[in-house]
């Protein structure tokens, strides 16, 4: 059964992300004293007294604004409210009740969802008198807490789990959820692609570079398979980013999303081709050993003839030679062209990166490969490969027992990789070769 969803909402700068990070047990949301730092919905799986649930952090709600970005932030919070089971409405005990708090309270009452009123930043017992004015919001008893100092969190969480739906179970899951990270430079259409796959306005979309700041998780099910798609901030060159800027932390989270994914969608702009920064992003995915699909977005904006796609595919492969195992998809997130192929490719790539080959079959292919092309001599000695075995998956990793690790030339290792791919497929995933020296009497 799906875990209960708990949305953390409120006006900007009331400490929602600090609370979110404390409960999640790690720094997932970006926390700054600047209003508007959290723009999207951020998800984390949490547990309290054997109750498993998913916590959703949201951007601050500013009811009275015409600013496009702030309106989109408010829409993201509204979506969280629509989809959740319980709402934690955060206010600020230091500043007291505001007109914006009253407007948010009115919006929450209309949701007809259980709402728990939280007065944050009550850092000592002497501040408890400040909570009484919040009764005027008409949402019942306020819960005074201090997220920073971890005060009052137990009582709040006890009240929260009381409102969980009775039929949700404890959130146990058996089948693997395929983790998808959507990465690329700024403004290549990552968020638009995520929204098109999900069929909803899940991520904020704007022509302003840097609109997405956090790595945003969304779980969904398609054709019986569970997925979690992670929209990430655009990754710019290091020298273009200030050392202590919010963007720097955003990119750290984008790279962390790659590390925890099963399959990465590397999105490039069809109008630009493969840029130097695209190569760096793809190189990071490759170095992390992740399955990958190269998604050429905005294909609708390219003038085409009968050979355009194939010629472009060759250019992409040439620009990303180290990732020639990755399939190339040509899509338009704007029109939906071929977006339906993306999840098919993700599922296929995950099947390949998690594939196991029996030791017997593996060594049959290895014997044929070495018989067809013997290892070359190096410094008067020839490499001997005694046998191989698969050590792990995601990516498929193989251990070769040899007479001397130093005798394995890069070109011959590349030859063996090509033979393995020819025999077993492995499209969409890198392969990892590990050499282990095994002394033999004849050596």
C-alpha cells in the first residue's frame, strides 16, 4: 500500500525546510534565510513509531502576488495540498500571526483535509504565551515547536499519525522502484519532460535559467511498474557558479540524484547539439556507473529532411564517444512527440544494468573472444585470462583473474567489452571490469 502523504505548508521563511530536514534525518531541502529558496515540492520517506509516511516540503505560499515565479510556487504547494492525506500548517511564533497566515488558513479549510496548526520557532517555555493568538485562525489547538532545537516534535508527530488513513498499512513495498534522474544543462527542458511524462504540472517550468533549484522526487506507477523520477537543477560550469550560492547547493543535489538513480536521462537541446557542458554531465553519469539514455529535446524546432535524424544521431555518438552504449531518443516535451518511448527505454535500460550472466556462459564467450583475438604481448609477456565471474549489477561488474594486471591493455579491454555487448546486449549501461592477479605455477 502507498505511504500516507504529509504536506508541510505555510508562508515563506517560517521554518518548513528546517523541519523537513530534521524529520527526514538529512539535509534534503535547501535551507537559507532567503524567502523563496524552496520553489518545488520535495519528497522524503520518513518513519515515526513504526508508521511510515512520505513528507512533502513546499515553497512558501504568498496569497497576494502577481510575480510569475511566486505564483508557480503557490501552485506547487496547492498540488501538494490536493494530493496529501494530512497538512502541517507552519506559522512563526516569533513574528506572530499575519494576514498571509489568515489567507493560507482560509485556503486550507477549503481543502477539507486534516490540518494541524504548527507554531514554529518557539525556542523556550517563556514564548508559550505567544501561541494563543493563533487560535484565531480557527484551526484548533496550535502545536508549539522549535525545529532548530528539536522541541515539541514528538507531540506533533503523534498528532500527525493519528490522522493517517486506516487502510494505508505501514507502507511496506516489495517490488523495486526504478529511480530515474533527469539531468542536463539549464533550460534544456528537463522540467517540461518530467511534467509531460507525469501528465501533470509537477515541476515548475520557466524560460528563466535556474527555475528548478532542488532535486524533486515524484513517485508514480505506469503499466504496473513503480518509478520515482527526480527532476534536477541545471548543471552549469563550475566557474559560472558563486562558491557559496544557493545554485551551488542545487547542483550538489543534482549530482547526488545521479548517485542514487538507476537510470539517468541526459537531456540535451536539439538546437545546440552536444556542448562541452553536455559532455561533462554525461561523463559524470558514466563515471558513477549509471545506466543512461540520451534524450534530444526540442526536436520539433529542428528543420529536417529524410536523413536528419540519423545524421544527428551520429553527431551525438561522436560527441559522447565514451557513452556509445546509450540509446539516443529524439523527443519534444512541448508537443509530446515520442515522449511515450522514454519510459520504455528506461525499463529496458534498467533490465540490462541489473542483468546477471551465469559464470559458465560468461566464460564460454570469453574463451571465444580470446581464441578469435589473443591478448597482445607487452614487454615480452602475454596477458593470460584464466576465467571471469560476474561480481555485481547496476552496473554489471565482472572480475577477471589474470596472470598480471599490468598486461591488460586498454584496447584489449575495450575489445572484450565489445564482445560481451555483442553476446549479451547490455544496451544503455556501462560495464565495469575488475582485474585480479592470480599466481599460477607456470608463471
